[in-house]
C-alpha cells in the first residue's frame, strides 16, 4: 500500500463522517485527521490538508480557541490560505469576527505576497529516453494542487522507458513552501505554452505526439489545455481530475463550442472507484464522446483520490492509445 493511498483511505473515512454534518461525526472526522497528521509528518501537502480540516472541524465543534491555535500553528509552519477563502468559508463563520482570526488572515496575505514576488515557473526534465527515432514524442505531466514537479515525477517516469520525452512543468502559483497550484488556468496556460516553445527550440519534438497528463487539478488543467488549444495536443491523460470545471460540467460548454480540433484529439480518464468526483468524471467522459472525441475511461477499484497501484501499466496503455 503506497504512502499516498494510505492517507487517501483515511480521507475517504474523514469525508464520510464530515458530510453527515452532526457534531458527533465531525468530532470523529477531527480525530481521524489529527491522527493522520501525526502519521505523515514529513509530507507538506498532507500537512496542509490536515491543518485545514483540523481548524475547520474545531470551528464547527464550537471550539474557536482550539481552531485559532491550530490555524496559528499552521501559519507558523509556513502555510497560508487565501483571504477570500478564509473570510467566506461557512465552516469558519464562528471565527470571522475575532481579532485573532483577522490577524492570522493578514499574516497569510503577507506570506502569500512575499512568496509570490519571488516565484518563477520552472520545469523538471526527466532523463532523455534512448533515441530510437528522429523525433521525440512529448509528455507534459502536471502536478496536482499543493504538490510540485519533484514529488510528482515518480508517477510519470515510466514514460521515459517508452521513448517519451517527459517534462513536469511546475506552476508559479505557490500556496505554501514547496506547494503549488493551478488555480489561475490562464496563467498556467501561458506558462505551459512557454515551456513547450522552449522544448521545441531544444529538442526535435514529434508535434503529432504531444500529450498533456495530470493528477487532480493538474488533470483538469490537462483537459482545459487540450480544449483551449493552448498548444497542439494529441490528447490528454487525466488522473482523478478535480476542480471547478469537473465540479460543474456546464463550465466546459463554451470551450467545447470553440474547440476546432476536438475530433482530432483523444482523451484518457483514470478515476478511482471511490473518488468523490467519479460520477462527474464519467459524465465529462460521456460529454466529450458525444462531441466527437475518442475517449477511454478506466475506473480503478478500491482507491479514491490517488494514483492506482498499477499506474505504470495504465500510463503505458494511455500513451499507446492517445496519438492517432
């Protein structure tokens, strides 16, 4: 059982209790997520999620002092959240008029501004595959929100063995130390387009075999890149895609209306059986098929929002399927 899958299984239980909304069940969720924070002390993205759930749960349990204490600890550890979120989240309503809470919101603003001023987009190039042809097929693999290129690389590196030039663009949108997001799709699109043009200058790219892949919000970003035609893509690989577009299928309609190459691309969806968005992923898969895009959908059993254990094999099948 992999590191992330263990945490993922905990989160399935946490959300089941959380969604009930009762004080007793929220307390159980709080206990589970607090235990998880202790079990995975060295994973910054897990700690970020745990802090967020813990201070929200404490607020819902009418324990504002505990919630502020957890929030303060998180900020001191280098994490921050947007002012828009902190001031609008109903879970935090009990805190939003407290001076201590407002002080922490300002600290978050300062941390975010300081970090954003020095952040530049970068990319991680995995080792070059053995050159067996005149040109390289290209895989652009996008990290999930709160992750980064380095800790996402192990999931995609098997593509190198299949002859793919594999590059992991990292967003410039920093959410905490070593944690990055794709919340601003337009900005992310510009950055990925710049990476693509730089790669074109350095390597002989097979422009008919360029694929965008991604996990979670990176998966949504990969689909968005394809439908927006930001760069010439043969298709996308979306692993448990998540985000506002996945949450509301109607958001895709304007993109579908304007996409001129939809029937020339292919899509490959990988969804966990217990992923919170699995039905919405299935709905998007059907929508794209109805608009003429050839798609495959793999539902991985016994997992939720995580990479499947056999992802190397899944990735190999996807890369074989996508370029026509």
